[in-house]
C-alpha cells in the first residue's frame, strides 16, 4: 500500500468535510475511521477551524504527516452529506486508493454552485420572510427584501475583493440599516427597526455559534473557543455597522 497516497486521501476527505461546515469532532472521527479501515493501527488527526493535521505511523515505523490550511468557508449541507456518505462507503468497502481518490475528485468536480441572481433572490426572500416573522407588514417585508438584496450584492462584491468576515459583516449591516431608514423616510416602509432586524438575520453567525457550542461540549476547546470568538467578532461588526448607519441617518434626516 502507498501510505503517502492514503495520507492524501484521508486529508482530502477531512478537508472536504471541514470546508462543507462539519463539526470538528466529526472531521477527526471520519479521518480516524478511514485510516483504521485501511489498516493504520494508530491515527492522530488534529483539526481546528482553519487547519487540518493528519499524522500516522506506517508498519515500517515511518511517521507521515500532512498539514492543510483551511481558508474562510461557509456551510453546504448537500456537499457535507455527500462527503459523509463517501466516508462511510470507503470504511465499509475499502476500495483501492485510486478509486477512493477518484470518488473524492468526483464530488468536488460536481459540487453544486448557484448563480448570482439565484443567491440574490434567496437573500431577498429570506430577509423579507424574517421581516414578516418579526411582526412587520407586507410593506416592511418588501423593504426587508430590498435590504437583503443589496446586502447580498455587497457581500458578493466584498468577497471578490477578498475582504475578511469582519469588514463584510460591518458593511452589510451598515448598508441594511441605512436602507431601512431611507425606505421608511421615503414612506415605503413602516417599521424601520423590524426591517433592519430582518435584514440582519442574513448576517447573524447562528451556525458558527451553534457549532462552537457543540465543539465545546465535545471537548474540542481550542476549536470551540476560536469559533465563539469569531461569532462574537461578527456580532461586534454588525453592531458597529448599524451604529455608523444610524449616525449617518441622524445627520441626513435627523431621525
């Protein structure tokens, strides 16, 4: 067996799971089970939100290690399920490594992607629905959808410029709060606070915070605390952006 190829397959599986939004302990568990299925007696994967380290000893006593850095990513439930299914199949059937590597490449090659209009439509519908959920009127929902549309456009542009999450969240919150106040000032919206909160739901790091608590409860303190810090910083960015928008609105319209 080519243990270097096995190392690459294991790290690729872990990378795909983490990139799709899997919890830390599940990524480590998937890597460990895959290595054990292929005859590795002792596997030592170590995963944190932005790094994967896979290390094990071959039967000849040689220690192999691979480090993969994980860039900023989101959550893709469909892709996550496909990686989980592949990991379980590899552990159950133990196919040749070339076949396992080809299966991983097939998942990445056929990864579903959405066009910009589809993403902006999702932002529009999602923020409009949240405005209704928080007690807004149909006019508030329309304004919330407009805010969400522009927030999605701003986030897409900032991503193209390789801006970090803090500045993207701050710009998105400032834009949504300012638009909510402007639309209300123009008479289209009725409750600017409801419109703003509905638009903010597109920026709230709910999944990040939930996964952070899961990681802490699973004993992965480093990963959990780093995710909690990320969620708190994102919340601070949203608050700063909203504060800037309120200040500008007070200067322009005295509201």
